[in-house]
């Protein structure tokens, strides 16, 4: 009975169309911003995500079965990174992080990094974590501490990324925890895991709906289509070798053939000439029968170009130079010097940042109350070692330019063994003259010579005193 008239409703519709709903266009004031809880993240998860295990957006199982298990190139790239990841060692230190001291072997943290769990050594543990990170984009490890707040008798266990699911929470817009579902079990039989004991190393995923709290992006995601092409080529070659006489040719005759005769001819042709074992046999056919090749051979299919394309597109997402995997294109273009440069580039651009992801998480979860912490030791990585001959050459150039020997060593990073005579004395060639008048040049030259003679006398007196004491 109290409905507005048509004219009033038209006015209301016009105002809503022009200005929006009443109160919807009110701008936020500074009071509204200040009243907001500063400690609360600005993320709001949908109600259907909160408290529920999150499904993975990709089929991780297919990445393992069709990528790592049957594709030789993917296996080679992932295993190359896995082997490289265990070259630096994770060690337990104490003291200043810039100049730390190694913990004794009986320290709880030193024992833990040497043997993360009873069934794995450090190298086995880290290789498996690197493989999961590069196949699934995630690497999970759970810390078990029998004593609260102590790493004594603790275990660090790597978990299968396909069986760990993230549970987001609403209160702090973060992760409530994780659930581990054993093989053959349902969601109700899953094992809940606390986030403060779960190390989750992941690769960046711009499409993560949990704003960085969810799953990482696997390098196989952008390479999966190319990997499928590579697998299809391999399957075709296998079929070609098994049934080579069926696909590539057409057997024709001028006579009219019944279906029974066609079947008999096909069966006999395959029996006599089918398969790679019979490729060298001489074909014999009756009068009026012709064989016409209609299929493409390997050269016409350009398998060489396809292989090179697949190698570049598959190795690219993993960051492994193709020359280091001895691929077809890598063997054609690589030399010993190229491999050395590629190996150093691979470590500086790919492995150091990737291992740093693990190191950051290990330092966060593995530490003790006495100040012990973990840190990667890269001194055993050959690709990161300094080029000593080049450093010596650079130090020599600095010394000839007037730098003291001690400064030249410090600038180039050379650590001399023992005391170096004249380490704090500057030398210049006799042909070098200071800029200025002739009198200033002579004075400066005499002054420099006098200072050099004084330094030499001081060193001589020091040596004579040492000899007299002896």
C-alpha cells in the first residue's frame, strides 16, 4: 500500500544510477584507518577455504610419472640440481654470524644437521627436498622435538609434497596448520601438523589465492606442454621401430581385391618386412603391384630441430644450461671453456638463490638457546672458488701503481701465509715523476727515496735485533 509512484521510483533509480547506493560512496577517513588493527593482515579468505585443506591446482602425480620418471631430459635437469644442492654443507655454528665458530660434533644442532633423521643422511635429505621443490614447487619438512624447546634427540623429516595440504585460518589471515594424509587414507584419517614445526620452502606462485601462504609453482608447469611433445616424439619413434612397415607406405595393385585378400596381404607384408629387424631384407612383389611411400622419414620430420627446441624449452624453466647436461645442442656448441663459464653462471644465478631458500628456513627452525645456528658452507663448491692467478695479477698491478703490498692483498682477497717483508711500503718505478714544477718533482722524489731508505733501515735493524737475540 505504501509503494512509491512510478515517477518517484524513476527518480530513486536515477539517483542510484548516478550516485550509487546511499552511503556506498563514503570515503575512508584517517580515523577509520587508525582504528584498523595494524597487526592484522589485509587478507580475507573465503568462508569455504577457512579451516579446510586446500586442493592442489595441478596434477603433481603426473609431473612425477610422466616427467621425472619417463622423460630423460627432465630427470637429468632435476638430478643435476639435486646433486649440486649437496655440494655445500649445512653446518652448525656459534658466535658472530660474520666470523662464526664451528660447534663441536657432540652439540645437538651439529648432530641434527649431520643426521636429520635416523633413516637419512644430510645429503639424502637435501637431495630429496630439492627434487620435490623442482617437481612440485614445494618442499615440506617437519621438526619433531621430544623435549620442548630443545633439539636434543630431535628429527627433521622430509614429507612427500603430494600428501601435505595447507589449512588456512581466518583470524590472522594466515595458515592454521597442515594435514598429512598417508597413502590409502581418507581426509578423516589425516595427521594434523602445527605450523611452528613445519618448514615449507616454495617457489614463487603469482596465482596463489592465499597471497603467498599457499602452494608454490612447479617449474614443470610452463614446461609441461613441451615435455608432452617430447614424450610423444619418443613414443612415435618406439612405435616406428616396432611397426615400421605399417605406417609409412601404401601397397597397391591393379587387381580387384576382396577383404580377405587385403587382410592376407597386410599380414604377410608385416610378417616379412615389418619391424626394424627386417629393414635390410629385399622386397619382392608380383606383377601389377606397387609400393608407394606416403609417410615421412626421420629427416623430413626434422627430429633434430624438434630435439633442440624441446631441450631449450625444458631446461629453461629449471635454469640448467643445456651444455651441462650433454644434450644434442649442448654438445654441438659447447667447449671446455664454455662449460666452465656456464657452470659458474648456473651457481651464481640459479643455485645460490635456490639453496638460500632452504637456508633461510633452516635458520628459522633450527636454532638453540645457547646461540647456535646453521649456515651453508660454500667453500667446497669448485664453481665458486676464486681464480687465484687472476687475483695475483690484479694484486701485482696494484702494487706497481703504488699501493702497499698489504693493501693490494686486501683489495684482491689474497690471504698471504706468514709475515710479508715490506708489506706496508709503497714502491713506484723510477720513471714515474710527480706532477708539478721541477723543484717540487725533485723534492718529492728525494722525500720518497728517503722514506723508502728509512723503511729499509728499520727493517734491517729489526732483522739484526732478531739475529742478536738468537
